[in-house]
């Protein structure tokens, strides 16, 4: 039975070639048999704008996804906090269709709600304030109007600041807030599954709310291994590979 596959948080970059090799292995092997592949954000370490598509690294990643899409496997992409500037040009070049965050879909007889997951980290107020600013269309247009090299330099500086702030933020505020999770699943009438990444805390959490049941699956990052969630009519399974 063809499975639907979910991945997120690969953080691809030239300095981690093993992770890129794992992705190519995954796309040429496991993903070939997939019914659909969902990439739920943070595919790249960061994405500075679609004009970076001419970079050989981006070209290579794009081509690998395009080959899978051209072979008949639909690929859906949802923005993460690292690659929300990924746009239509990238979507066309890679054969990926961009989905809104969150999106509810019906598959394998289940109602499945997908998100990158950062919208659920509502205790991280500094991040949420930053997120609101950079998700603004006008802010993005102004940012993208700057030369690519300047944008990259600003992002590198922001990455440093983010890492230093993360090192002093209490662990708990960087996880999802349960009230935010409940509010989201109520908004979508208690889906059977909620699948997201972002927190790098892979797991399966059973939630009962208003007498209804939702299973929350948190995807693993690709820091040391490859990882995907596999959904079939029979259920959900998290797989890690090296
Ligand atoms: O990514 P991760 O998991 O390590 O950390 C996130 C939050 N950090 C971020 C920042 C990204 O890592 C940086 C790369 C983004 C590339 C996008 C390109 C376009 C933007 C360019 C802007 C110059 O998302 C981190 C969370 C963590 O997840 C857990 O949820 O805690 O959040 C932060 O650390 C953010 C700080 O708390 C607040 C930073 C404010 C900086 C304001 C600078 C001004 C920028 C201009 C805004 C208008
Ligand atoms: Mn993320």
C-alpha cells in the first residue's frame, strides 16, 4: 500500500553534506513509492529569496525534488520559520506545491491537520513578535528588494542572535503551548491527526478534548539521521535512517 510521507527540519546547507546525501538517498529510494510527500518546513538552514535559485547548491536540491515530482509523486511544501521566503519560482523549479500553514486534508480515511509548528509556540513571545513582523507582505517586499548578499548577511546576523537568545530561553517556552494546540484542533473540529515539526522534540501525543480524540505527531529533525513519518490506511509510523 502506498504510504504518505512527511518530513521537516532538514536545515539543508553546504556545511552539512551528509544530510544532503541522506535527502538524495531518501528521494531516490523511499520517496519513489510514496503516494504524496509532504515537506513541513525548514527544508533549508535558511532561504534568502528565490533569486538564490541560481546557486549550485539550491539548483541541486531543486532538481532532486523535480525528478521525484516528474516521476509522478506529488510533493507539497509548507513554509518553516527558516524558509518562509521560498516562493513561486522555487515551487515551479522543484515541482512542489506550496500549502498554507495550517492546512487540513483528508487522507487514508483520516482528517489530518498539518503545520510547521512554530505558530503553536505561543509562550515564546519574542519569537512570535518577530514572526508577525517578518510574515508581513510589505516587510517581505522591502526585504527582498535588497541585494541577495546583503540579505544573507542580515540573516546570518539574525541566526547568531537567535542562537544566543535560544541558549537563555527556558526550554519549556520553546515547546508548543497546550492551550494553543487545543485552540487549533478545536478550530479544525478535532482532526484525527495533527502533524508538525519545528520543536525538534519528536513524539506521539494523545489528546482528548471535548470527548474527541486527536493524535499529535511531532516530526524529528535531520540533525544526525534522516527521518520521516509514514502514514497508511493501517496507521502512522516514525522511521529513522542513517
Ligand atoms: O530556527 P530556530 O529553530 O533555531 O529558532 C527559532 C526562532 N528563530 C528564528 C530565526 C531564524 O532561525 C533565522 C533564520 C530566518 C531566515 C528568514 C529570512 C528572513 C528574515 C530576515 C530578517 C533579517 O526563527 C527562535 C525561537 C525558536 O525557533 C524556538 O521556537 O526561539 O526565535 C528567536 O530566537 C527570535 C528571537 O527571540 C527574537 C529575534 C528578534 C530579532 C529582531 C531583529 C530584527 C529583524 C527584522 C525584523 C523586522
Ligand atoms: Mn522551525
